[in-house]
C-alpha cells in the first residue's frame, strides 16, 4: 500500500509517484522567552511566519507490463451558480444576486434587451462547440440562438424580467439546453455546490470523447468593459489521451526526474506559480490590446513552455475524507484575507482534480522541490527515493 502523489509541472504535466511515507512539517517560528523576575512566566511573538516542508519517501518500480494503449479519460468541470469566483472570501452571495441584473451597470447581463438573447453581453464558452449566453427573458427560459449548427450558441435566462432567477433554476436551464443541443460533445449533471453542499445549484460538465484536448476549454466572454462576475467554477480537467499512458521502468522514472531536478527553471520574474496557461493568456491579452500579431504570442509561449515547462511547481497529495466522502486533496490556503471558513476541509476537491494555481481552488500545494535523493537497492531495477517539497507561493 502507498499514497499516490502527483508532482505538477509548469506545463500542466504530472509526475506520478507512490509514496510509502509522507511527512508534513510546519514550523511557526514561535520561540518562548522567560521574563525576569516573573516566576518563570514566558512570552513570545507569533507573527504568522510559518516555514513548511513536505517529505515524501517511497520506492520506484517498473510499471506493469500491460497493453494500456486504449485507455483514455474525458475531462470534466463544474459551474456553481450559487457562488461567484471573484469575491474576497468564501462567504459569497449567489452568482445571480451578485450580478445586479435589474440595472444597466457592469454586470453579467447589464444593458441587454429584454427578450432578445442576441444582445447578451456576457457568456460562457464551454468548449469549441457550445457557448451559453446570459439573457433577460420573461417568456421562455432557455433555447437556441439562430442556427445552433452554425453558431453553437444557446441562451439561458438569469432574470425573468422582474427579478433574478435562483441558482437552482439557472443550473436546471443549463442542463436543459445541454441535453437538447450538446449531442455527442457535451454532457451535464445537476449536482450540489462543491463549496456549500447546497443541492441542485451546480452543474457537472463532461467534454465527451475529447480526452486530453477537453482540458481547460471553459472560458468567459464579455463584449463590454468592466468586471465579469463569473460563477464559481472548476476548470475542465482530468482528460487524458490514450497515447499518454506508457509503461516505464524504474530507471526511466529516476533518470527523467533526476535530469529535470538538475536543470529546470520556472522562467523567473516571480510569476506566482501560474503555469504557462495563465502566462499565455496574459501575453495574448496584452498583445491583442496593442494591435500586434497574436501569432507571435503563441510562438513565444511555445518557446517558453519548451524551455521552462518541466519545472515542478506544485504537489497534489490525497487523503481519505469522512467530510467529503471521498479521496480529497491536501491544500494550503495562504493570503492575508483568509477567514476561519477558508480553511475547512469541505473545500478540499476530489483527488484527481487538475491543479489550478488560483489559491481559492484548493487543488494542491504550490511550491518547488528543495532536494531529492535516489538510491538503487541491491543492484536491482528498484529505487528508493526521498523528496523534500517546499510550499512556496512566489518563485523568482
């Protein structure tokens, strides 16, 4: 028996290890000092300056000799309409309430025309085939826009002409349009909120038969300036192409990891361990606003990925949870605005969720490998390892 550990690379790739022991150490730097003439009373300063180190130990063996070339997995994601993703804490109001839908200010459907979904200013592009527009409707609550075959666009009402609809109603409408128009590309299931367990307010989405290309396809579109009050979401992850499943010897695994740790770089600049998906998005947006050729951004991003993509930037460690009734992931919520409710175990996502560097998504622990030791045992194709991982938010 062991604990399956994932080391996450800068380019989103993972290195899977089976750990026999795992140690999580926290040193808060609190040193008590005795006060003179006080009968042994002590005082200390606790400035919340913890140091942490995660040590994993295990054995690397050859993969089983199996024909695994046909194994693949589709990507899944979540949209939770009961919460927004861009508020300052987890005590969030409903997405539809936060949208201020009755006014024309910057909001999810601010300024759109009642009963005309084609004027919607905000939408969610779920994948290359399917885009959902947010509309104000007082007649029907969902449907297609023009020819779905050519546009791939549907609408759902987040306002009934008088007041915002509930999160459960919006979630149900989303499932309705996906069931009607998703075909063989997209599937939807109504679930409880992953944040609050409120039933029926979230939708689990699956990119059917897309496998690896179905990861990270959800995006949020707007045609007006101002903030986009996005619903809380978990980006599509877990998609895996059959060709990605390979058999490696223990020596293969050690050789690759040893090479990476001896020469890898995160690209510098204190990039908050965002990975190259986020970096590419930032570069693309900057170039697009400047009016320059965005193809040059893609080429630049590819070169960055090729050079810095193998840098290990996070770790995912599963644990058995009675609260979540599943295998969940350890997390480390840092930041100056955290509350007691930000640190409860019900926020931990299910093991296997793709790493997301956004602190609020709790999908792993950001950081870097401080050091590693590999020992070949008895001259056999068997290696023990010890890896020390240091949790870090900003790497320069």
